[in-house]
C-alpha cells in the first residue's frame, strides 16, 4: 500500500486534495482521508479511508474484489469499496468494470416481473340469499369481484384465502376487444379500366341517318361500337365533317360515334358499406390454480358480451361495463371483398356502382365517369380527369416517401459495411467449429473433472455469446441489403454500379472467396443456431454426468477421510498405551524383579507387603545400592534401610520356614555372606547385574521412542495431506435459517415448497425439512420441478429458472434449496477442525518424543 502511494500520490497530487479529502499520514505512514465523519459511530477505516490513486491496477483489483462472487451492482460495489478505501472517480471505474463482467447480464431476473400480477382496482360485493324450506333456513353467500382491466393493465389476480390459508389463485387476463359491425351496404363495385372506342360514319351511312347525333344518348347501343356495348359505359356522338373533302359522298355533316366504358380487371366484387352500430365482444383468458386439489391448473379462454353472464366451472364472469375511447374511424366507409376489409376514402368514387352482388356479377351497374371528349378528325380524344388526380396523388405520395426515408449511406460505405459483417459471420462460423471440437474433447476423460467442469461453464458462456453474435449479424445484413434498392429508387446510384461493386472479389484466404449471398447466409445462420442449441444440450448432459462423478468422488473422499481418522485414532490410542507401559516400566526396576523372585521362594512368610509397599521398599533399596557404589565397597548392613523387609528376611533366616524356605536357603548357600558385612551372596550378584540390565532396557526404550517418533511424524504428514485436500474442497456459508423470514407485502402469500407454511419463510430457510437429501426426496414425491419447485412447470429448457444460478454453488440445474453444498460444507468444516486439532496433538507429541529421546541419549 505504501509503495502504491509513493508511486502515484505525488506531492502536487496530494496538495490538490487538501480542500476536499484532507489527506494525512497515520502511524503506519499510510495516507488517509480525514473527511467529515470523525464523530460517526462507524469503523475507523470507514471514517478515514485509505487513499488509492484512480485508474491504477490496484484500484481495479479492489473494485473487482468488491464486486465479488455475488456480482454486486454498481451502488453496492461502491459502498463496499468505501468501507476501507477512497478511490476518486470510483463510479466511472466501477461502471466500466462491471459492464465487462460476463456473468452479470446472464443472471438478470427477467421472469420476476413478467410472471407477477399487475396492480388492478378490485371492488368486492357480498350478497347473502336465504330461503326457507319448512323450518330450515338455507343461506348462500355470493361474492362479486369487480375488476378494472385495460390494454395497459391487462391482468388482475384474485387470491382466495380461507382461515389465513391460500386456497386458489384466479388470474384474469385481457386478450382483446373485438367490435362486430352491423353493416349497411351502400353499393357494390368492381375493379375496372376505362377505355374509349370510336367510329366515324358519313351521312346517311349506318347509324348516321335520320336525326343522326340527335337520336344518340348515353345508353344507346349502336352497331359501330359493338366491342364496347357489352360493358357498362356511356355512348356519345359528335357531328363531324362530311362531303368529298371528308371522303364522304353526301354534302352533309357526318357522325363521330364514341363510347367510354369500364372493362373489369378481374371477377372479384367489392362491397362499399358503413356500420350503423357496433357491438362489443371481449376475449378473456381465465386461469384457476387450485392449491390443494388434484385438478391443479385450469385455463379458460372465453368471449364475453357486456351484461351477459358467462358460466364457467366453479365461477361466473360478467362484463358490467365497457368504455371505448373516441374512434372517428368507426364512422368511416369500408370496402370488403368478402375476406379482407379496409377503410374506403370517400373522395374516390368507382366508375361502376351496382345495387346488389348479383347485379355486379352481371355488370348490370350504373356507370360514372368524368371524361371530357374533344373531336379530332377521325377519332375522339378523351381526357380523363381521374387519371390526372391519381397522378397528382402519386406524386404527393412519392414526395412524402422521400421525406420519410432516413439519410442513406454512400454506396462505397454501404459495401464496406456489408463486407465487414460478412467477415464477422465467417468468424462466428469458425468459432462454432472450434466449439464443436472443444465439446468433443470434453466428452473424453483426459482431464480431471474439475477442469472439465470449468471448461464446460466457459463453453456455455461462449455458446450464448455466439448466439447473440449470429442474431446481430443476421439483423445487420438484412438491414444493409435492404438499402441498395432505396439508393437505386432515389437515383443515388444505378443498378449497374451496385452490381459492379458486389462483383469485386473478397477472399478470406488465398483462393477462398468470402460468402456474401444473403440467402445462403440466412440458411447458414439458421443451421448454426440449431447446432448451438444441440451443443448446449450436450454440455448440460455432460455437466450433469460430471456433477454426479464429483458427488461420487466426494463420497469416496469422505470414506477415505473416515478411514484415515480411524487409523489416526488407533495410532493415538497405541501411543497412549505405550506411554502408560513406559510409565509402568519406569516404576519397575530389575531389583524389583529380583525381590519378587525372592518373595516367590519365600511363600508362606508372614507379613508380605502390598504393591505400594513393595515399590517404596524397592526405591529405598536402590538408594542404598547407589550409595554403596559411590563408596566403591560392598554394601554394609548399616548402609541399607533398616526397615527393608526384603533385606531383613535375607539377613535373618527363619528356622520355622517350610520346605520351600529350606530349599531357598540351600539355593542361596553358594552365596555366603561377606564376613565383614554379613550380606547374602545373591544380593551382591543382583547389585552387579542391575547396571547391565538397566542399560539393555534403556536401549530398548530408546528404540521404542524412535519408533513412536517415526509414527508420530508420519501422522503429522498425514494430517498435513488431509488439511490440503480439505482446504481445496469448495465450501459455502451455511443456510440462513434464521434470516429467511418474509417481510415483503407482495410475498405474504408465498408458500414454502416443503412444509407448506404460507408467508412465514422462504423455501431455502425451511427448518422443518432442513437437509438437501430429504428435500429432494420430498420434491420427487410431490412431482415438483427441481429448478423452480413448482408443480405446474413445463420442465427443462422452458422452465423460467433454467438459467438461474444456485445461491450456494453458483451452478445451474437445481434450486438453491436443493443444493448439497451447505451440508457438505458443514462436514468439511468439522473435518477441518478435527484435522487441525489432530495436527496440533501430533506436533506436541513429536516435540515431546524428541525431547525425551534427546534427554535419554544425553544420559547415556
């Protein structure tokens, strides 16, 4: 920390913070911020945080550490950092680092809001109806719930509660409003094309005789216009020139006949109508979830008419009122071909107007046109005003369309963007090929399963990233390939120029062209998305297999630990027994054995001592022997303890002893007492042999201590190995049984998945069924989903919590309440404690044996 501050907190930098952070040096020569929290009841590090330079490696490390395994948000991360450190511009750095976190976007709880009920106004009304049948009165209570739904508040929930227990949930969701039109037909028409046919006749020829043009009206059908007579139209006649100059014989005006008619384009008939009245039809989705019945979830989709009750099993639904916003379009005219309906513009009048469908099919219709005809020698020129109006309308529409088109890129820029996206698409395909190879390699047990589990998690994240890249690349290419037609239509480039651009060769590598065909790219993206889905399923199956293998290994490790602990316990008991034997051996000397033998010969001697008296006498005897050895002479009777019964028995033979005593005296006759001191010969021999026996026993004891020392050192090494293995095991904090109570009002009806308690605690904090094994058995018996703990769930990929990480082990595939890791962590923590205590005991034992061995070797 001091090195960091020496390198980054220069004198000028500290001087710039004098008015804000007020830095000072503490007793450890570390720069801290004095701040304004000196009187606050908080930790000293929070009052005076350590100053860290921004945008440094240490600052980034501290922010990442505060972000932690639980992936805290920006505000939480900032608060955690400022408990100890003060980093200027912390929010900017925290936002940047958290945005680069891969796992943070994956665990966003999007389903928490979509599956909840919206707030809705509910009005409740109770009706009690009583009837008398003789002397028996029967009463029934009807509860009416009035809900207000709209297109913005489309869902409302009803929780049916009895005796503070949730009985059922009823969800009413607005599916749509359908308006039924009571239509009134105005006329029928057909799609037609206006045409003109004309014919010039000389005077007194054909129809140009008699009254000539005066006899022609709009409905006249003359032979000269036979091709137009079979269609609805208007006939006309204009006097034209006659005589020899007009190729006619009679010097009289000729006739120019014409007919404007409507020729149908197709056989389809259209109806123009308006709605006299609208009737409402509402479609609702009603879901009834019975909690304590076998029926489970029931869903109904029904149509309702206002004020008309709808009977459903166990409930009745009625729409009491329906409010529509002002909709002027409902008063417009509509056009329909019997299948599709559209708004009809009143300004457009069709050329054919028929009274009925049959009349329209037989072209028995009234013809309307606004053509203005002018004679032109031998033909009639018709100026159709409607065509002009259509052209003007088309121009206006084109101008509006041009204004609505956003600024388009230059053709070269557009081409460069398309090439860049095609290269990105190729990179994604290569990544998929590499990912397939990785998944194929992960299926082979060439690595430890822990490394394979880590690689599976990374591969799963890569699958999600590639899926997003493919979707983004496809959307971008669709948009980019839609721009060239707009550039061509707005005359910003020609189709030939764009074809020349697209024909330029683009190669991925030498001799390998880049794919730029949109249709082929679409097919490839679809295939790769399916492939990614298959790989994701494969990884999930492989993850499940490895997790099972991990569980089996943990169980095996636990058995091995139990065996080693039993072995260590047996070793400790052996060491304890050897210590006890050692202590007993210290209290038992060679002279004791000699005296025991002497007493064995003298069976029947009165006044035999108990064990404690013998030990005390032996100790006194050994002191006398040691004194005699120091004087370099034989032991005198006066030098020995006068109260030693063994010596007294040896020095004063008893005449009244039985045969065993006499044999004892005969056996000891070879060792006559010394004339000067009067000591028996067998006691002198014992005094001579005692040092040699003590040396042998001392060597044996040293060998035994060395053996115990080797065993203790081996036990110490075993404890070290056990501690290393236990510390490498994943652990998590224990379940929060006493901190899982429900406090939120929206969760007061939440039911525990195991003990069925309502509104008291979350499922993970249930103390009635507290261990994961019992919980999994209960979930299996109740046929609930292991991901969301719900009985009504589609399971698998469609479960709303399929990708939600477990709170304890940070893996997917199970609910946090079903995780084995908390119980396994408790076992590992107990084993760690036992192993640490055993290691301390082994260390003390090794030190004790080493000191004892050193003291015995020094004594030799």
